[in-house]
C-alpha cells in the first residue's frame, strides 16, 4: 500500500467522522426545535403542537386567544430557556476546556452562588431605591462578576495551577451559599419566600427586552469563543503543547474566564440560579461529537438549550396547572449525572 493510498484513506475516514458529527448536530437541532414547540404548547391552557406551529408561522385558521397565548405569553419564556441553556452549556464547556477538569462549570466555581447572593442582598436592602426588576438583575450581575474577578486573580498568578483555581471556586460556592443562608435566616418570611423562589430558577419573569439582551450577549460571547477554537483545541493537548504551538495559555485562560463570566452573569441575573446545565451539557456534547472544538462548542450550546427547554416542559407537566421552578428539575437530572461522573472512573480502573 502506497503512502498516497494511506493518506487518501485517512482523509476519507476523517471526512466520514465529520459527516457523522454534522448529522448528530442536526439531529440535536431538530430535537431542540421540537422541544421549543412542546414547551410553548405545554401549560394551563394546553395547546396542540399543530396550533403552536400555525401561530408561530402565521398560517392557517387560528383563534385570536391562541396567538395571544403563544406569542405574548409563552414564546418569550420558551426562547429564554433556549438562550440561557445555550449560555450555560457554552460556559461549562469552556470552563472544562481551560481548566482540564470535567467537574468545572460556572455553577461549581461559585459564579451562580454569587449571583444568588447578590440578588438576595438587593432584595434584603429594599432594592437601593431602584425598581425590583432592575435592582435584582444588577445585584446578581455585580456579585457574579466579583466572583469571576477572584478567579481572574487566581488565574493570573504564576504559580497557581488549574486545581487551585477549582478549589478557589468551590470555596466561593460555600462562602456565598453561607452568606445567602444568613440573609434568609435574618429576613422576614415574605422576603425569604421571594429569595427562595428566585434561587430555584424561574423563567416566568422573562420579557422581550431581557430576552433580547441575554440573546445578544450570549451570541457575541459564543462567536468570540468560536474564533479561538483552534487555540482551545491545542490547549486540550496540554499546556506545554499549546505553548509550543504559539498559544499564550495564560492570556487565553483569562480571556475565556472573562467571556464565560459575562455570559453566565447576564443569564443568571434574569432567570435566577440554574445548576447542572453547565456541567452536564458539555459531557453530552463530548460523548456525541468528541473534543474537536469546531463541533464540541456548538454541540454544547445546543445540548444546554435542549436540556433547559426539556426541563421547562417537565416543570409544567409534573402537576397539571402548577409551575415548578425549572432549577429543581435540572437538579433532579443533574445530581445522578454528577454521581456517575464521580464513580465511573473508579469502575473503569
């Protein structure tokens, strides 16, 4: 067998793998679209998927009430589930990439807990003279960025490795959870109930302006991350290998941390704390399309969007007429997966 023949076979095998990956991405896109329609259809006024599709595309005979329910009430929340899920999925994927740790995510590194504490603190002090719908997101964003700044400082230190950054994030997680518990303990029952509901994660307060802002920030951050896809792929081969290829590892790590922090802070400031999406979605993507960043990042985005959309459907289906906080549903799914991540390596060994 000649060298040219071997090269041709290798190229053919590579192209076949890429075609399989594209088919997987398209399959998940289809599932995401189906989940979006089902999410809009599910609720106290049950609608059929056909009615939802007709209302969305503006074709066929439709009742005015159906259009009002679909377009004004349910569509913003359903789209917010996709956008926030995409942001958390992308953030978790790149956290795991730059820290080379399967347990890394915006939630486990304390950013979400910081956002929760910021929102609770603003509620406890009365909104600082601002409307609650403005003050709560600002407080969540500010403290999430404060937690990110602490991680930036760790990442900028020369003798700090990725394990230390993760331990620092876990310390932040416990710190802000403890402070949050203190605020709840000292608050009135009414205020404690407000804080608790926000911390469970909810899509019910979504508006078109908050959806638009979250979507723009998420899209911009994902495009920047895609621009560094080859550098991130090189980093997966090891810091020394990436440095030999001309990648400034410290700068790349800082850049990705900043982007993920902005994306996560924006998402959680409007919907509350939603855990495990950023942890689980990247693993689904990795098992589906591998580590190639050209496929891994888009697949993490789609997987996160699909997971949160499906969780939104489940939150409205557990008890007909009742709306469970979506964060509870994601935790129910995420905890078993987290346990699998802990024990699976031991079984393989």
